[in-house]
C-alpha cells in the first residue's frame, strides 16, 4: 500500500488527511522526527505533507534531509500553512517543498493530491 508521510501537528488536519487517504487506498504515517521521515520516505513514500505553521515540528530540517538524499529528492512534498504566513511559505519553498498551499486550498485539493499520489483519479468525496 502506498504511503503518505504527514509531518502534521494539528490533529484535526491529521484526521482529515487520514480519512481522505482511506478513500485513495493510501496509508498515512504521522511522524515527528527528521530521521523517521527520511527512513519512511526511503521505504516508499508517495507524498510528504508538511504543516509549515508548526513551530514544534522540525519540518525545515526534515525537508533538508529529504532533499539531500538523491533517492528521495524527487518525493513530492506539499506544505500547507496559514495564508498570512508569507515568511513560512518562502521557507517551505527554500527547504524543498514541491507545492505550498494555504490551508483552505489544501483542504480543497486534498482528495486530488492523494489520488495523484495513489496513481488514480480523484475520488468524488468532498473534504469539508
């Protein structure tokens, strides 16, 4: 089963991600450590989701670690954050995020992002 790695502190978003992932046949691994993320990605991650609003998660270092490994450099990374955090959006891009989305856009696009990671068409389910 393809895996999504979630560096997500907000339990509401993590729950939303897990529910949407079930519909796409994806397993979600919620991780918090830099080496955990790198090891899980090396084990076959289809997508990495990052809560770039978090001050407690080591997401910049985790992204740097992923991008430093040639075998992991192409793993898609989607960072999401409050639309007012332009500094964090720039930081997420600088650390290697493939896409950076405002939380509202992330919620709207979640099913499609997961379906794409699973290699199939988006489900018809809507994510509130």
